[in-house]
C-alpha cells in the first residue's frame, strides 16, 4: 500500500456552518491499475481507493457520523476529528496493511457499488494467489449481471469476459 487518503464531505447547511464527515481509504496501485484495464477506463489515481470507509463506521457506534462545523465549533471539531483518526482510523488502516484477508474482506464491502468493486475483489483474490477463487468470483458476478438489467450489468459482463485472459497473462502474480 502506497497511498492513504483522508477525504472530507459536507452537506448543505446554513450560511457560515456545515456538516462534515470523512472517509479513510487505502489504494493498492497494482490492483487499481488492473481494475482500470479490465474495466477499460482511465485510472483515477486521486480518487480510486481499493478500500474506503466513512469514519463513523469505524467508531463504536458503527453509524454515519458527521460534525457540525461553524466559526464557534471549528477548533473543537478539528480536535474531535483528529482524535477519531488516531483512535479508530489509524488502527483500521494498520490492520488492513498487516492482514491480507482483512483487506480482502473489507474490499468486498467498501468502495461503493458497481463494476469496480466486484472487479477489484477478483483482482485481489488473484493477487493473493487464489486464482481459482478469483475465477469463481468472476463467474458469479457474470451470472448476476446476465440475470440483471441494472446500470452495471453491461460493464460487469465486459470485465468478467476479459478476466480469464487477464488472469492467464498474469499467471506469475504474487501469492
């Protein structure tokens, strides 16, 4: 893992204040480059994260958390957010870096919906030396896409059709 990101989002609020939350994520460059190739899209190095979670889901309440930010609360909110990163964010990121299975499990549930997430899991399985499991995952996603009519059916069918060839060309992936 080379890249760690802290992103902030704010909802609409009254003039002079906002509601902010943030996400923590890790990017595994080789995975994201493979996903971009399989999806035939341009890699977005500043946005694509292999795993990503909102901070509130890492905290004991395990729910969406945002902070009200205004001139009078900004310093306290900044402190609370820094404490949340130190107490929950950094341990989360460290656990992902140290445990490949935890990283893979988190990739299955993070990073939004759609073809990138399902493709990302297949690539991670392959990179973990679990090629058969990667092919099975890809096949399951293909069958789901064939049965569905949602907006992601076509891109999922496209990446799954290319996956076997990609895997064969990358048979020396690290385990």
